[in-house]
């Protein structure tokens, strides 16, 4: 089991959420701001099996490209999303150390 932490630019959030829910991905959505990717982001926590990682990656890219087809971005030097794939057993160790 893996945990994908995906920080998505607000420009893409609605379409990404719709796309992933349509493909039956379970996720937790967190509003997030801060120095990492600045304001206007949402963080999705998505549990998945390792075999589903490529399919999820393609769904994220497809959702972002669909948004850009319908309403182009003004800036060209933007990020769509940044993601981190973590093994759940490693995440559990991290969570245990932060709760002490």
C-alpha cells in the first residue's frame, strides 16, 4: 500500500478532484498554504496500491491538460502539481515519531 501526497495548484483542483472521484480513488483533501508552492494549493492524500500508480499519474496529467484546453493559463512558468509517493509502512513510522 502506498500514500500519494499531491499538492495541486488551485487552478486545477476542481477538475482533478472530479477526475479522481470518477475513477473511484479515495482521497482526503486539505487546504494548504505556505512557502513550498506558495498560496492557492490543495493537498490530496490518496491511498493506492503500487500497481495503480501509473494509472493515477495519467489521470492527474489528463485532468490538468483538460483544464488547460478549456481555459489557458496566462503564466507559462507554472506548476500543475507536485507529488510524493510514500510507502505506508514508512509513513506510519513518521506519524508515530510526530505524535510523541
